[in-house]
């Protein structure tokens, strides 16, 4: 048995020596046979790749979703912050910096009537999402006075208490932030009919007078045969845009008086034109409700803060 064991050992040694002599582990046959497919061969997928980062590495700021260019937090790209008088700090920049801005001028600053004092806020045309400004704060860094931007009524109705919602500015639109109280009791957005409110109240700045022409309204809403109502046609031709008719002339027909009462006023105009493509205006009028002025005539620092207290824009004069 011992001789048989040595016999087999000798055979294995002989085979090993022959394998080494013919190339051993470097022989091409050592690389043949079944292998695992590369990732691309397993259905062509890329499951071993890492997801792309949503922001570029090394940029000076992270762009706010909602801006196709510009905006974001200033950094090393050269975006600079405004210099404010008296060494006042700009504060922590808001992601809305460069997207929402003030006009850097207070109209009627220090006015005895705060309804004549206002600042203009604008959302950049290249912003791709609307911006909700309700809950933001206007602050005087010089006096410490502050006011929160309220909610408003997009399309007010005359003669009732209007429901309110957040004020949302779409790209390219603006808000006039007026220190005083609203003549109609609410902040609101301009529209095609808004000029009718000027019949009863005074607004600063004045409301746009772009209501439909009374003669066009007559042709559209009087009914058939309006052209034969000469007295009505003559009276309507004396009216200007946005002139509400309070008391129709006694010498006009019943059909004419019905037309005048139902269409030549704010509510009637809204009912007739609220679905027009050009009904909505580009300006909100936002009232802070103050009884005294918000801003000093000089030596003032104006800041606009977002809902997190970060500075959206600031200027001084």
C-alpha cells in the first residue's frame, strides 16, 4: 500500500511539472471558459452609475427654483449686496434676492396722509413660478418700525365684505405697498373695471381708467334696436370711461335705464368682463393699514424680509 501511495504522488508531481513546462497559469486556456457579463450586457442598464447632482459644484450661489437666470444667494460669483447708510448690515440674503426687488424709492415718504406713501415691489420677468408675499415684512432699520404684508382680494366686489387670500405675484407683476388704509377696505389687484371705484373714493396713485368705452358697452349689452333709442345713444356718448351712472336721466327709456344701472358701474362691468383675456391687471395694491407714515423723509433704511426673516432686498436714502 505504501508503494501505491508513492506511485500516485509521483504521477501528480509529473503532471504538475508538465503543466509548468507548458505555460502554467499564463497559458491562454486559463482565460477561457464562462465569465460574468459586464453591467452594460445585463440589459444595457447603468445601475452602477451615481445620480447627477442637481446643483453645480463650486458655483457662487444656488439658484432659486423659479428663476431661469439670476437670483439666489450671493457668493463668489461677484453678486454684490447693496451698501446701506450708517453701516447698516444687509442681513442674511433670502433665496428670493435678485428675483423679488423694490424700486429703491419711497413715494410720498413721511406724508401726513399715509395713503400717499408707498413702495413698489416687482417679481422678475424671468421667474418661472409665482411668489407668495403675504407674511413678508417691511422694516425700517432706522426706526425699528415694521409691518407685515397682509392678504388681499384678487377681484373685489363692491358693497360687501370681501374674502381674502394670500397675495401671489406672478412673473413680471408688481405690488404697490401703501402705508395707509384701503379706500375699499381690502388690498386688491387692478383689473379692467377697477377705475369705476374712482367715482366714490380717491386712490394714490390713481387707479387706471381703462374700463370699456360706454358706447361699446351700449352696443354689446343694450339689446337689439339700441340704435333707434336716440336719447340713450346721445347720453351714453357724453360719458367717459369708468364713469359710474348713479341716477339715469328721467327722459331715457326703461331699456336704457336698465342698461345704465346694470352695466355702467363696477360690479356690472366685472360680471360682464371677468372672463375677458385682458381682465386682470399687472398690479396689486396692498395696504398696511397704518394711520401714520411708515417711512422717514430722509436718513432711512428700507428692508424687505421674507417669511423666514431673511433679506429679500434693501436700500437707503
